[in-house]
């Protein structure tokens, strides 16, 4: 897999009418383009990649997240597969619920997973995550350098999710490859996306069916055994969909946030020294990293013509829910382009807003806290080795994919 953004479409002249989420400069630093869009045309449009609308104001993102079911979540990826792929047939949104569904399916499937991610429930994964982070650091600390994205950040979420779901942890590298195949490379390359999506589904079909026949003491068996009348004989299908979502939602996202935080502190010596000297800043620093480097953009599809402000979003049109851009809106954040690791008022929506707000946010915060804190405890002095060698992924989930660090 390549990491460096490659230009596949002509350069953009006007970001308000012709934006390109795969533009190499946008992938590396989208903030100036968001400012231009927000000032000139807060709900921008493009015909590229199948066409879409993109809100960039905090207020608009929050309002649109509430427009259910007019703006449906049944196609949550920012670029769709070409029409006619029978496997993408998703009438009830059960291929990755609750994110791929509208109510009522979104409501009962979300209820099934919320207890797993309650603040107290996720605490049980803290010591596992700490041990994992320490083991990873043991593997490279003597070298005085590592790729903080590949050797560290990328290694953490797939192992935590495998542990949580009860999947074989030795397959964690494959999970990462599959998820990247769907969310990164495959986004702009449908055959690649189908290939990796099918790998995930084939694997999960086997794992879930096996537990249906032979229940174990693990999360997948627990989900299968839940007394949820709506499953109505569809237990295996529903739990494959949920596990599919948890793998996809939990890996690229959290890895990106851990990587972005290390990118920041490896390139901003003042902030690194300040956090190193005062660990009480970790909670606000984590929220500021989530705000400034928010990784996730989701999509909605209009189920009818939806008038919004000066525009009419036509039935079938896609809306890219650019939560990251909302987190740079000067109407809501004082000096949004300034990173303040002690920012007190920080109403960011990196985890989305409304009925699909991230169900795993407590686990994501725990993983970020443990990963960055453990790094700082073991490696308080570090810097990016070669800023030109840092590469970023963009599109659905933005974050560093190669991050050479020396210490
Ligand atoms: C820093 C890391 C993460 C970020 C920034 C993030 C962000 C998001 C966002 C923006 C959404 C909203 C989607 C929408 O409105 O369409 C979402 C949904 C979701 N996320 Fe996360 N996420 C992260 C980590 C995780 C983790 C670790 C898990 C659990 C394994 C997880 C599970 C979910 C689930 C299940 C949903 C769907 C909720 C629903 O549709 O009701 N996320 N996430």
C-alpha cells in the first residue's frame, strides 16, 4: 500500500464549487481550504467523486446531524461504490449498524453496543493497553528512532479491538491492512474496496457463525445471546455487521489520532516540553489534539429534496459531514488555528453529533490517553526525524501514515 497522496484528478481552482477531498495538498493540510469555504460558501459543492455537498460551519454540521431521516446514514462512506454492486445492497442498514442505519435499526443496534463503551466498562481495557504500549516501546527504544505511526500508533487499536471482541490478536496486522483497504486505498478505488471488504466479511462470518454454534466467554458470543426481539432470527447477520463496524470504526480513527498527537509534539518543542513537565495537562491536551487534528469525515445521503440555507440538496445527493472543519470554526473556537494544550472551552465535535455520535468515544479517549502518556513517560524527549518524510492519509479518516521519529 502506498501512503503518499497521488493526484488522480485535475488541480482545484475553486474550492467552493469544485473541492477534491483527495487533492494531495488538501490531504496534507486542509485547514486553509476549509477557511476559504467557510468564508465564501459554507455549504460547498463538487461534482468530483460522484458529487457531494460539504458543510464547514460548526452550526451547520450540528444542524445537519439532526436531520434524520432526510439525511440518511445508510451510505456512510464519503465515496460510494459504483451502482449495481449487489453486495452493497443495504435495505435495513445492517451491514455495519448502527452507523449504516437510520432509526429504528440504528436505535436498537446502538443500544446493543453502548454498555460495552460506557466510561466504567472501558476502564477494564486500560491495563491491557498500557502493557501493549510498553511492549511496543520496548521493541524500538534502544534504536533511538522508530516510525511512530507504523511501529507504535498503528499497532495499538487493532490489538485493543481484537482483545475486546475476543478475536485472535495475532491477526491484528491483517485487520489493519483490511481496514486501510476499505477506508484509505479503497475509497477512491472500488475494486480494492470490495476486495478488502469481502476479506473482513468472510473472516467475521466464520468467527460469528462459530460462536453462534459454540458460544464462548467473549463479546461476540455476548452480542449473539442478547435478548433483542428485533434481531428476530437474524442474530448472525446483525452481529457480523456490528463486529464489522467496530473493526472499521475503531482502528483507523484511533490510530490516526494517536499519530497526530505524536506528530504535534514531535514538531512543537514548546508544547512537548510543557506537557512533559506537567502531566496534569493530558486531559485538555488530548481534547485539543482531537479538535485540531480531528480525523473523521462521515457521509449522509438525502432521501428527499432538502432545502438548507441558500442551497437545495437534491434527493440522492451526498453530504460530507466534515466534523474536522467544524472544529476550526472561529464562531465557536477562540483562535481556532492556535493549538492550546490547556484550552478550557473546547466544544469540539470530532466524535460527531446527534444520534450517530461516536459510540466508542470513551474507549478512543482511553487509548489516546494511555498511548501518548506511556510514550511521554518512556520517551520524554523526541522530535520528528525528517519532516519531509511524514505522509498523511485523507478522505474518510485523516492522520499520519509514516512518522519517522528520533529520540
Ligand atoms: C479518536 C478516535 C475516534 C474518532 C475521532 C471517532 C469518530 C467518530 C465519528 C465522527 C462518528 C460519527 C459518525 C456519524 O455521525 O456518522 C463515529 C461513530 C462511531 N464510532 Fe467512532 N471514532 C473514534 C474511535 C472509535 C472507537 C475506538 C470505536 C469503538 C471500537 C468507535 C466506534 C464507533 C461507532 C460504533 C460509531 C457509530 C455510532 C452510531 O452510528 O450510532 N469509534 N465515530
